[in-house]
């Protein structure tokens, strides 16, 4: 799939050192369009979609924030730890800035672990971008779909 100029510009901002030290691509060498297309197919296989997943991640974030940085049990299944940092992170697509934070979710049923941020949720909901394979904040569609079941 071919990238638009805006996608090529965003891709440059996703490289390590542009916005964050590690970037948004991890070890993934595919184009932005190919990453997004493959993840959209994974969402379909998992029986959900990026908007529903973003709603789920926001819910866990909101409930986890009640723990004020301490691990918080949610619905007897997930343990959520929400932490804040000073500052803002710009979206690589140049459509906003987002509070620096980190949300860790552990699914006690499966042992799966997920780490994400407010920017991660925005990238998922608005740009359908889950981040590249190997990225520390990757929103793996298979892991999230399993957590939602």
C-alpha cells in the first residue's frame, strides 16, 4: 500500500530520537501504510475494531488512575498501574499534544501484559496506528482482543 506525503512525514517523526528516544516503530521495517493495514486485519480477526479497543483502554486507564500510581485491581481480572510524568508528547501526525503517562495492564487470567499511553490511544483511535512490532508501547491487536473477551 502506498503512503501519502503526510504519512511519510509522520513516519520520519516516528523514528528513534525525533519525538521519543525509542520512537514508535520498534524493529518494524514495513511502511506505515503496511503496518496499519496488517493491524486492521488483525483487529478483524480478533472480532473487534480500533474504536472499541480504544474505549476499552480508556476505561482501564481511568480506573487505574484511581490507584494514584499503585497497582489497582479492575473487575477481578486486570491489574492496572497508571503513572504520570511531566510534560507533553506531540503526535507524529501533528494533530495535538498529549500528557506524558504510562499505563500498564496485566491480565491475570492469561498473564498478558500491555503498556500504553494517552498518545497510544490517540494514535489508535485517530490514525489506526498501533505502533511497530517491538515498540515498547505497541498496542498488539491480538493481545488486546484477547483481553477484551
